[in-house]
């Protein structure tokens, strides 16, 4: 059995496929008068029960989305003022970044305040084994580590557990800085540690994994930096490619201990870190004068406002476990 110990060094997002709408799925509230506003995902059952008990909804009238969000906001403010708003009204409450706060307050962004949710179970966040297994397969250039569908007798050869639940204080709503429209998502913060156990190692060669981890990220970062050069800005104002380059150089400069490795996880990091080593990901060209069927190298990926920061990076330690 092996223990994989991850420490986030940039924001990480692993999506559950849901987008949360402002005023209906979530609200921004000060839970008490002395703190900053929090992103609060509504507990639909609790809020609906509270509204129904107070006869707040007139079912003889048409109810549209605007009326419903105003009703929810008014009701929650009323509960807050009367000291009746407690944790049961929310599935979870997390921090928001200053950039998201400014984006939310901008009236021109009405209708564009959706937030992509991080995977969770009843409001408790975790990292699924499937996401980690996918990152390992990419690094190893393998299709599977366990079950081979061509074998006549199927049995589990590789078994990995999900991480334990990760406290909500380790998450924040963030907004990207280099793609129009901007993308808003719940991210794990930097410097968060989480662990997954490999209970059966199947076809995993751990020595090979260590070697490949050391090579893969360095190779793909170098490839990305080399291939985005034609897309950099010709003027002083940086473009997506310039920000992407700076973010990747920041990753290259991170110091690692002898037994630590770089690995990229989750959503938004770009195809550079989801493909076979030394391949250059290409997409249909969006240039105005592009020829039919012309392709160009991928050159942007999600980054954030600090430094800048690229998404999805962790330090990884691999330990033999006797649990």
C-alpha cells in the first residue's frame, strides 16, 4: 500500500459539473457584522421550509426568476436581522477573493455570475481518486493500471481511495484573469495538504512513476513555453500567452525537496498537461485569415491574478504505507 501526499502550490479546481447561480443557488453574506462577506450555498430544503412556514410565497401569482431571487434575498436579510439565520440554511460557507467580489458588484455582469462548483458530498469537499488516477495515467502514458477489459476474468488490480474530507476554510471562490469571458470557480487554496491511499497497486511501477513525474512536468512546461512564443503580445499590454508564460516560469522556479515531484490536477490547466509527453496539443485556428482545416498550438490556460498563478499544481510525495 502507498500513501500519496499532495500539497497544493496553486489554486486547484476539480469540478462536479454544476454551475451555481447568484441569488438562487448561492448568496454573498456577512455571517456576522464584523467579518467579510462569505459565499454561502443555500440549503434548498431549509430555505423552502422556512418560506412555506411564513406564507411568503403567493402561489396565485406568477413567479419568475427575478421575483424569486428578490424574495430569497429579502427573507435571508430578515432572518439575519432577527438573529435567526444559522448554519442550517447553508450547505457550506467559504471565502471569496477580492477580484470575485469586484466582479460580483459590477452591475454590467448581471446574468454572468455563475460559479463552477468544486466536487463535494453534502457540502463536504474532497479530491476523488478518479482525478488522481487520471493524472497518474497521463504521466505514465498508460491506458489503465488495473482492469483490462480483454481479460476473461475481471478483478480489481488497482484500488485507490478518495481523499478524506477537506475543511471548507481551505476553499475560495476565485476568478480567472486571462480569458473573456472570465471564469469563476471554487478552488482549493494554496498550501493545503491532502492524502490518498493506493490500497492495491495493480500494474503500478512506483519506481517508474517517480522517474516519469520528474520528467513529465518539466518537459511539458518547456514545450508549452516554446510553442506559445508566436502568440505573445507585440505591444506592452500582455495577452493570454504572456500571462501563461509568466505563470509557467513561476512553476519552473518552485523549489522541491529530493523526494518531491510536481503534478498537475483537475480542471482548467490546459491540454499541455493532459496529453502524452512531447506531443503539442493543437486546435482549429481561430485566426481571421486562417485557411480551412488550419490548426495551431494551444497557447492559453487558466491563470489568476497573483504573480500570475497557473491552476492545478501540487507537490507530491509518495510513501510506503503499512496501514
